């Protein structure tokens, strides 16, 4: 079996949940001895060294690039060949990320190779395969990652009807549509039927990595994006003042750029290995109010058997909303009380960690998730 897997960025840059998702699929292909050609954008930066690691670690057989489009360098092309035609034809430009030269680069890969499956990440990259005469007999699969219509609500000239119709029509181009979120599977299945497959995020069981003597009471992992920035501000403005100063907190990820210095908060901008921090933490928090899709950081926490305190958005995409190891509230006082209870009541802490482990083993442990992916690729 040979697969072409398109993901625009470098999945080894584990600064975002979507990268972790793409990397998890690459690990599945490796574990199943599937031959994979990987395609991404070439941003001509230091990440090329990381891209070489994808080959060195035998996650892929070959790594191809399509050129990176820079709007500043191609203003005339962008206006006359993309922006203006889309406006005149009333097309939703947010759903087409293909720019100058990229289709040509992608077609060259297809012309020189034959594939059993072509996997595209994100509906906005679906135009790469639309009416493409070089697909040959490849089965087409899309990993949606997210419900993009909801992501584009704040865009200029947003139209709900046009956006949703465009997204569904793009998904219909594929033989199978992967969703990571249970809500998105339910939504899409009404319009594209049994093409939809729920593939939850697969992770190894990390229970054994947890240390007995924890260094940190709370761990908060987040990248620097608008969704996380809103959540971080809410937590430190409204919840943090309600907590004891004796509670030791570690924040990991470049969301630290937006967080002030506190005496009991350790800030780690970047780490390649989160194991040490998860293993040495008692509780994971996920303050978040916006965005769509499954929160990978929540599933990562459960893979270590840790309890999670989060807002209602934190359990988006999870198969079960209760008895899953997550304590959920949008109320600052309740959020703080959950944390205090977990840290002071041993039996309560153990009951929530037990629920965390049970949920993970039933829904996200990789050997179980792999069985569902096997069905998709007829393994």
C-alpha cells in the first residue's frame, strides 16, 4: 500500500494540537508498515531540519514540498488571479488555500507516482484534488481537523449559508471523511452520509510515567493563539486570585508570552518532551471559551491518568461529556474550588483520576483507535 499524505505544516513542531494529530497518523502508518509520501509547504526556514527528521525517523518514505506562497511577493497575482475572481463569482475564498504554483507542484508529484490513497488535511486544501486528472485510481480521504465554517465566522464578508454549503461540497469530493470530534461526525453525517468516520486522537498509555512525588500542583499547556489567550487571561484574572499562593503552577508553551510573572508560576516557552512536566504534575487545566473541535491537550492529560479542570469548551469533541476525568465549569469560583478539592481531598482526587484512566482506555488508547483506522484503510 502506498499513501500520499498532505499536511501543510511540519507535524514535528508540537506547538499546536493539529500538529500532534498529523504526527499521530504518521505514527500509525509507520506502525502498520505503510509506505507514505509526505507533502507540505516549503517555508524556507529552519523547520527544513525538522522535516529531514521525518525521514530519519522513518515516519515517511519521501518528503515532497509545494512552494510557500507569500502574498507580499505576489500582490498582483493575488488580486487579479485569486481575490477578484472569487469576489466576482461569489466564492468563499477562505475555503481555498491553493495559491500560485502550488497546484502545479502537487500535480507533478501525482504525475510521477501512483497511490492507493491520497489523504488531504483540512477542507480548505481540498481544491488540490478537485477535478484533478492525475489522481489515477487513488481513493481520496480527508482529515477535516475542524469544522471550518465555525472557524471563519469572524472573517470579512462571512456568509453562514455559503460557507457551510462550500464546506460540505468540498467534503463530498472524498471517498471518506475523517472527523476527530464526535459533534462534527454527527453534523457532517447528515449531509454526506456513511462516508463519515470518527477517528479519535490515538495516544499511547502513559499512566506508568507519572511520578509519585509531584513537583507541580497545576500544569497548563497552550500555544499563543487568540483562543488560548482569552482563556489564559480569564484564568489569571478571575481564577488565580482565588487560589492559595502555595499552589505551584507550571505553564508550558508560547502562551507564556501573554502571561505576567507570578511568584508561584513557572513559565516554559518550549519543550520537545512534555513527559517530564505531565509526570510531575497533579492537575491539568484547560481554560478555553472559543474554538471548535477536540482539545488534544485534554486527551494528552488523560493519557497520563491526570484529572482535568476546564471550561465547557474543554470537553468539545469528546465521546462522553461526563465521567471522563474532566471537571467542567465556566464559573471562576467553581473552577478554583475544583482545583482546591482535588489538591486537598485524596479520595476525590483518586476517583477523578480513575474516571480519567477509564475514559482514555475506552476511547483514545492507540491500539483501540488503530482498529478503527484499519477499517478505513482496509488493513
